[in-house]
């Protein structure tokens, strides 16, 4: 989603601000997105959840596609086609980066470079006042990311607890494609094994309940019903791609037959 990140500080932003993102084209190549426990109630009825490993650590994610490099919940004109977009996507063009001096406990707020514009440009919002103080807009952005990072830390711990409890199992999802001999697959994905979860000793189950891990486990199990929603999104995306290819081919044929340059 990000091409180049710029730390948000008053010195750099003298005479500069940022433009609010108006579409989701920045996320059009995302196949998964990390999520946190505070958004579980919104996700359950919208997107299927699973776990993947990132740099050796298990992460809770939602599935957005099975087509490499294509987010099936982003329309060609940049609209979000689902009923809910994850907070890590909502936070764009901002994100966080570990602080060099203390990467384990501190982070720096950063922004996608392409969102930075001169204050003289139309629709630009300020991040700092003339006295180098954070604007109310920046304060709200910092609060959003503080809350998200705190939730991420608690979610990561809960997911690690589930892994240690031995309730993960591989989850190979195969969705139908337009060509029956070419099914679309997601690999490297894990889900909660309900039988193993129910068989846990009472003391371990109690600890998982205390940490919130049990809620995450059952949310993941419930969200699996949204695989059909993902299937529909994949089918619609592939149908659009197929129709676009047919139209492009038809235009090329017409252009070739007429000997004219139509400017496409």
C-alpha cells in the first residue's frame, strides 16, 4: 500500500499538509489484511478471518482475495465492495514504523509520500499549526493509531496463546474460478480447529478466555461462513476481467480492420 514513508514532524511539514484519501485503489493489490480484536464484531458478518505467519509470528488477518495481486473487495473505480474495511486500511495514508532507538515499545507516525501536498493546494489539511503544534486533525490521527497499536499488541499476544495451545490447523481454501480446471487457492493459511479447541483442559481454556484469545478463536470460526462472500467477490472480479479483455480485443479488431488510430 505504501511506496515511501515520511515521518510526521513539524520541521518537514512546514508549508505542507496532506490530502484525504478518496478511494481504495491504494489497497487494490492486497490479498490479506491484519486485523485486531476491537473490530471482530464488524468482521464476523463481512469477511472471513484466518491466521498467517509474518516473520515467524502468527497474525490474525482477513482474506481479501485468492487472485495474486488483486484485492477482490476493491472495484476498478476504487470503491470498497464489502460492508466493512479493516482499520489498517482505514488508517491510510498514515501508518506506523518502529522507533530506531526503541523498536520493541515505541513507534513513529508516518505518512505515504504521495499524500503530501503544499498547503496552497486544494483540499489539503494541516497537520501542524504555525507554532508547530499538532492540529486537532493530527491529534485524532495519533489517537486512532495509539488505539490500534494497543489493540494490535493484545491481539498478537492472544493469537500466540492460541498457537501455543495447539489449536491451529492448516486451512487450504479452494474457490471456483471461471475456468473449472484452474481453481484459485490460498496457501499458508491457518484456522482454528474446533475439535481441538473444545478438547482443551479447563485451566488452559480458562487462561485463553481471560486473555481474550477464546473470543478471537470463536470469531474466526464464525467468520468462515463469509467464504461464500469471498467466492462471490472473486467471481465478480474475474467476470469483470474477462469482459474487459473481450472488449479490449474487440476494439483492437475494429481498429485493425478500419486502419484508424482510435487513441486507445
